[in-house]
């Protein structure tokens, strides 16, 4: 009982500190040495909840204090990181998640506090990303969110340490590979009324793509493109586990926005095209996603450079027997068409019109939706050349409007 009462008092004291920082910081920093001693003791408390409360109070102070005053608290950093390690060892996901949130918030507002020890911190929190047995799998994202946030604000920490950057990128790929090995029937052919807007892609893949995007944006394609190219090549060569190929292609889809010339993609485009016919539907889906994303990010220049290789492949993928893949072929085609011109479209107009009309007529709702959008984008580029197909297409669309009027086709 005494121990419990003591813990309650310590926790209450820390909460009072937390509340005061916003109001009397100018006064409290005069006692920063005393505050440091208090935080040093409470960060090492035997109770994990007290450790967390001490961490929260420390972060709150560092977030509000001026940079010149935060330096006095730098010796606390190992103890702050130790709270994360203690939560990990205790298998306390709640405290672990809360502690990581504190680190992420401080990284956003006071990143320089971490700079001297970033590499050591990364080494300490890396096992969290590798740990696969959390009930809350999103905990694994938090250490990477912390590291990427720091890099965005202090790019020099990795520009001067390429080996560290490579290791971080490999960790992102490792996370993207950790998805369910089974492909559910509902993914292959979603129920009527399903829309891609409501789709939740695998969290690890989606988060990993975002990390890649942010790293390329921050570091630049001159450094990142060779690193990503090597990793993608290595993962795509893995024929024993389809998830490696999937992760590599999805990661590559993020670079188009930051590449200044399409020639820099010359080595990878044939690889992506080749995987559009891979036996695994998720590999085909990822390849089409990559083409659609790059076509959107490098509109016009990508289409001009690669239409001869890309457009026939997209047309063939419209015949994919997996509805989810066929619908994504339509979506990729839409992106491609929006950056194409009439000269690129005309040689393929007849077969495009025939295939897309057929998909609108016979496909599931997701296929109908994406096929109709792809047809609209195609017609926009073809202009008057579409006149021979206009009457038949209009009659079909009117028929679809009258036949498929239930709410799932809205």
C-alpha cells in the first residue's frame, strides 16, 4: 500500500510539472539542473508507468523550452530511450506505443536534440520494427516514423552516413515484406459495390511506400535511386516468396515524382513490364500500380518515352481473369492516358474501345467503374477519332445506367 501511494504521489507530481511547463517555463528553466535530477530519478523508477510519466514530462518540457535550454537535458537521452526498451522487455504494448509517440512528437518540434545520438537510438529501436508478434502491428511503424521524421528535418545525418541510410531503407523493405502470404478470395473478386476509395491496402506496404517517398523527397534521387534500384533488384530476384517481389515493385512505384528524366528508369521498366504477366495476381497488381503511379508522376515524359512498351502490356492486362487485377489495369490505363497524346492513342483505339466496352458490360462493379473512367480518358485523347465508336458506346452506357441502378452501383 505504501509503495502504491508513493507511486501515486510521484505520478501526480510529474503531472503537475507537465501542467506548469506551458505557463511558467521562463521561471522553471532557472531550475533546469534540479529538473534534470528529478527526471533522471523518475526515468529510472521501478514502475513502468512512472517511467512513462517521466518521459512525457521530459518531452513536454523539451518541446516548449528554447533550444539553448534543452542542451542541459541531453544526458537524459539514454534514460529516455531506456523507457522504450523497458516497455519492450515487459511486453507492455500500451506503454511502448505511448513512449514511441512521445519520441515522434519531439522529433517533429526539436529534432536537433536527437542528432548526436541518432545512430545509437536507431540501433535500440530497430528490433521493434523487426518484432512480428505485437497485437497492435502499427507499433512497428512508429520507430520508422521517428527516424524518417528526423531525416526530413536533418538530412545530413544520413547523407554523411550512406551505410546507415541503406540499413534504414532495408528495414523499410523488411516491413513491406511482412504481409499475409495468403491471398483472400474477396481481394481477387471484391463484392459488388466495393470501391477502391474504400480499399485498405496492407498497412505495412502502404506505410513503407510512404517512407520511401519521403526519403527520396528529402535525400534526392541521385543518392536514393541507386540504393532503391539495388534493393528492388535483389527483392525481385527472390522467386521463393512472392512478397519480396511485391515489396520491391511497390517501393519502386514511389520514385517517379522525383526523377527528372525518364532515361533513369530504363533499367527497371522492362522488369516491371515483365512482371505484369507474373502468375501471382498480387505481383501483377503491384506492377500495374507501379506503371500507373509513374505515369501519373511523370506525365507526358514517361508516356512519350515508353508508350511502345507500356501500352500493349496495359491492353493485354485488361483481359486478366482476376477482376481485381483487370480493374487495376483500367486504373493504370487511365493514368497513362491522361499524359498521352492523340498520336500515341490512335494505333490502339479500336482494341481499347472494344475491350473497355466489354468490361463495362460484363465486369463486376469495380471493373465497370474503372473501365468507364479509362474509356473516358481514352476518348479525351482520341477526340474526333472516336466518332466511329460513339453511337455503339453511348447505347451501351445508357443501357448500363438503366440496368445497374441499385445503390451498390451508384
